[in-house]
C-alpha cells in the first residue's frame, strides 16, 4: 500500500510522503538505467487488494467517462469481437470479472483492437496468452467464491503483470492519445544532467481527458511536467501557499510563474504555459530550477 500511495503522490504533485525515501527509489532507477515505464490510466473508482481491471493494461482502472466517447469508435459484431475470439463470449469474461460494466467491456474491446493494430503478430499472440491465463485464474477465484487469489495464484498474477508491461509500453500511449483532444508533446530541451524517470497517463476524474505527467531528475533534484486540456484544473489553481505570482507573455504565449511557501509541498517553483490554439496547457513544478531554464523546457515542448 505504501508503494501505491507514493506512486499516486508522484502522479498528482501533491505528495506528503517521505521525500528522502522517494528520492532514494528514484535515484535507484537512474543508477540501474531502468526502462521508462508508461504507467496505466488511474482513477480512484474502486479500491481492492488487486485491481479488477487487469485486462486492458496491467493493474489499470477504467475511465468510464472517457471510454463512452472514445472518438466515436464502434464495437464490432459480438461474434467477431476480440473478446469473443479470446474468451468465447462476453459472458465468459464477465464470469471472471463480474463487477465490470458494459462500458468497461467496450473499452477493453477497444484496447484489444489497439493491441492488434500496433503489436506484431507474435507480440499480440503472446499478449493474448497472458491475458487469457490471467482471466482463467480470476475465473477460478470467482467460481470457488473466494475473495482473493491464493498465494500461488497471486505470485503468478504478479509475474503476468510484469510480462505484460512490455506490451503496455506500446499500447498505453496510443490509447491515451486517442482519448485526448490535444497532441501529446515531449521536451526537446532538458537542463544539464536531467533525464526522464517515468511517465504516467492519468485521469483525476472519470469525465476528464488523460493528463500526461512526466518526472525528470538529475540525481539530486526533480521537476515534473503535466500536460492537460485547457479546461482542466491544474496545480497552480490548487490551494497551495503561493508566495509570489508573475504573469507575462513570451514568444507569443501566456506564462504564469509562482513560488511556493509551503513546507508540506516539496516543489518550490511552478510555471504554466497555455496553448489555446491547440487546446492544452503545460504545468511545470520544480524543486530548484531558474525560471529561464523552466521556460526553455516548456517552450521546447510547444515549439517542436
């Protein structure tokens, strides 16, 4: 549970956790030169010992509000659907995951379609076998009317989740982009020594579009960028103790720079740029970076 809280804290920039422990874990990632993980969509829809929506992308929870309006994508005839091909029928899948709604199953159908279109034939076959095995375990748990998997099943489920990550890295960014009304961007400029530690695609509310949250570090300090729809509430609008605020124009874009005076909030400075013609804004929060460096990062994201 502590790991989940820490991850959620990183996602929402409102972390009141042991910052030294957080730094150590992040530095360990950098030292091991670990692979960047595109973490799955998250909401706080349900809290369980293990997530029910382990079908689409590992341990992810469905964003119902977004899936219903999924770019007008239609679900194919039931006999031709990927769910029917893999599990025989929706009813079979429902036996393993009885709490999932029609909208969630529709969303999963769309996820399988994205996987089929973007994975190689070999990858899709391996991906399919893993999720079928995963579903078989949960189906057994349901049939035996058990609340949780046993120790052996739990161990195998964790192994499956780890194996699924390789496919998630390809599927999640594509799915998130299809659910967003604005184009995702990456910085072409980073301050000396900084590198990407991880990237998350998250939704704070069911009706929200995905928010792209990226964490960067130079091994000593951190900064985050958060790209979102213009209408979504950002971190400079939350009730943090803001010490100073400065609004100005640069390269034809509107910026807002703030400094924080809140010991419980680890970030010291924040910078937001709005890009109304493309329907998004980017917020950057940093422990210790000059405003000019923050401007360079954000400008490199909007002037690709």
